[in-house]
C-alpha cells in the first residue's frame, strides 16, 4: 500500500512539474510575441526646442507617456540667458526670416512614423530654428503632432504653418500648455494623446 501511495505521489509531482513547465513555456512564448509586436510597431520621436525649460518639461512628459525616443534641438549659437535679449533676438530673426543653425542631427529620421514637435510660442510663431528643422528634414508621409508652451498665446497659427512646411505629412491637433502649468502637464498630455490617437 505504501508503495502504491509513493508511486501515486511521484506521478502527481511529475504531472504537476510538467504542467508548470508547460505554463512557463506558454508564458515565455506570449511574452516573446508581445515583445516582437512592440518592436514591430512604429517608433515615435519627440523633437523639441526649449529656451526656458517649459517646453522641455512637456516634451519629457510626452516621451514618458508614449515611450518615444527624444531629441532636443540645440542651436549652434546659444541664445542669451536674458529674457529681454531673447525676445529682441527672436523678433529680429522673424523679420530677417532667419534660419539659425542646429548644432546636433537626427541620423535615423526615416525610422520614425510619428514625430511630436515642441516649441515655445515666440511673437505668435515658432522660433525660427524650428523652420530650420523643417527645412532640414523631410517628414513626408509621417504624422506630426505639434505641441507648444506660452504665456497665453496658444498655438497661434503654427499648426497651419507646419502643414504648409510639410504638406505631405499628416498633422494632428496641437497641444498648448501654459508655461506655468508645464511642470505638471501629465493630465493635459494624457487627454491630448487620447484625443489624437
């Protein structure tokens, strides 16, 4: 009787272990499939220019919520740290239709299908370095999702401007976050992402 009980216990343990192994194998297979699916889905990139840090705050929140790559537009010649000087310089660049040079470069822009583009609103427009960005990169057939920060001017006509600069791209509705709200923009970003998706 003892032998029968022992044999039954051994068989039970073997059956249980093999069932666990089978579940682990299935779980591994499912995890691998999910990983493959994630890798197969299109990649997105957050591109932004920020002078005061407000736009950077929003850019990082978008990156966090979308698991995107991120790229900061850095001017070859840095802007002044003085607000009044930057305001004057920005106005002068607009009047001259300037194209300030960008110090760094995106090597793999073709890898991305969705580009989140962020900037402060300067004098009712994007900073002219954003025009440089759109001149430098062909975003045809990509989705562009613009976002900006300002004291209260909103997006102004920047959405129309971007569409004119990239006529073969799909443009989503833009997001505006006031400078004072940029440090905690998680809800604004979440609502916007849900809306544009």
